[in-house]
C-alpha cells in the first residue's frame, strides 16, 4: 500500500484482510417440506466443522502460472450454496476469508497458520478453500503449531510434486512441500498421488527419491484405480494425524479447466472421490484424525461453464460430511 511504503513491516500486515463478507443464500423449496435442505441451510455456528478461505494467488504468480486463484474461495462457496445435504446435517461454520494483497504471501501464510491453530480449539475439522497451492504451507504450519510433536501424514492429490526449491522470488505455489520438509526434516512424510511425469522435472523426482517421498502417478491410477490404496494405509499407520491437500489440477482438463495448469491426462473425479473416501475411512479405522484439509488452485476466470467450481464444491461437501 502506497502510504505505508516507508514502513514495510506494517505494510505487509496491512496487506492481509480477514473478512466475513460472503452471504450464504440459495434456492428454497418450501413446498417439499423440511427435507428440502441445501448447503446454505447448514451454515451456522455450533457445529464441529468449518470452512476458511485463503484468497491468494501470489504464489501462483511467483511460480509463473496463470492468476485467478484469489477468487477461488468465493466461487467454491457459491457453488456449494445449492448442493443438497442430508437432513439434520450438523452445522458448518464459515470462518471467512484471509485475503492476501500486495504480494504479501509470507505474511498471509503466517496469518493462516495462526488462525488455524486458534480455530482448531473449536472445530474438529477445518476445510481451507484456496488460493494457490501456497495455501498448503500455511495449512501445514497451522497443524504443526496446534499439534507440536505430532507426526503428520501429508497426502497430496496433485499432478505436481511441488517440491521446487526456493528461488529469488521466495516461496510459491511450487514450493510448499519443500518448505514443509525444511520446517521438520526428520518427520517429513509425504505421499503424492496423481503426479504426471510430463509435469515434473527430473530434478523434482530426484529430490522426491532422496527424501523418501512416495509417488503414485496418474498413469498408475489409470491402469489400476487401487494403485494408491496400500500407500495411503501405510502413511496413515505410521503417523499420528493426517493432512489432506487436493490440488484441483489433478483432475482432467475437461472436468477442471479452471486452474492455473489444466491436466491433459489427469485422474478421474470418480477415482479422486474414491481416494478421499478411502483416506477418511482408513483414518477413522486407525483413529488418526484429519483436522485440516484444503482444496486449492481454482481460478474462476478460466471456468466459463462453472464446472470447475461445482466439482470443487462437491469435493468440499464430501470432506465435510466424511466421518
């Protein structure tokens, strides 16, 4: 902000806005009675699950990608409004949006982590709506802050490994898992599902190998929908809790055109839903909670039909309903 240019610390803080402006409203079907329930009816205080937006595209821009992820949280909320929900669904609280301006990415990630640490005292599960995949470092940092000393299974559904080293531009949407390892090298435990060989350089695969990252590729899943099942079970078993992050560009371009880097191949929505269900099923069986999950990279600017936002909303709804 121009008037704060001579005070960079204050300028960065002023570049983060936490707002609660979204108005939840949608279709009403009173003629169908009390069972005509939609997601906008479930938004209230008093439940154990919550939504939190991270409106940020600074990391995508730094990563030389297409902008537009700043509008992602609002677009997902709008798509959620009219989705049907089970009767007597437990309330979901909307915690608003953390909005990042003026390239203040690091300050935004810090704000996200502190907010998650605070709100995890009140909610058993928080779904973060990104934002670029820079969201992930803020989400993970919030978990580390709230659960010090706990071992966290990192499960990423993504066409990209996002293990890029930090360059001159600093953290970006391509660096979150590199940063996570820097935060806690000895307990870094990362599974990437859906990685596309063509979309990741040999340098990234070499780093993944050196850091014992488990990878299940998009072609593995095309050949065998259950290719990741064992890896999911094992990573959950050896950790205390689970962090699930879904980069929407893991889906095929026709299902998910509204992202920075649409996938030419991708993993089908049917299989992604199955993997999400499996992750929560195994975590419940092993009594390993999933306190934070996020959905990232939606860029409504490239989502002319609204299909991308609706697909993201379907996944957000599923995560909120999973036990």
